[in-house]
């Protein structure tokens, strides 16, 4: 498994001027909770300036990572536009 950074920018479905709590995210949070329960979502969350968010996920390869991201209801509904990048998780505690 590799780690992938998923960068979410707001899409056409984002309601400008509305806070995160009022966005039409559909089942976005439930989907992320499911991914976390499955050991796929490592960490993530929204940016505090309402410009999107970032998630770290595990996937076999870039295609599998995209498949996971493209099933997110907020991506399906155009609220978020994702980027997916392979990411190296540095072990800064190692000597």
C-alpha cells in the first residue's frame, strides 16, 4: 500500500459565501468515516478558510486512489474537485 495526498478544491457545486456546515456535501462525511473504518483514510479535514481540504489515504496504486476519491459524494456532486498525488510519509522520529 502507498500513501496518497488528496487535495480538494471547491468546485461548481460549492455555495460561495456559505460556511462548510451549509454546503451540499451529501454523504461526504459518512464516506470518509467508512474509509477510516476500513483503514484507508489515514487523516484529513477541511482547510479553515473554506477553500477545500486535504486527506491522506492508502491505496494499492494511483488508479485505485482515484477510484476511491471519485466515489466521494462531494466529488460526484461537484462540490469538490480533487487532485491525487503519491506522497512520502516521512518518519521524522527515526534516527
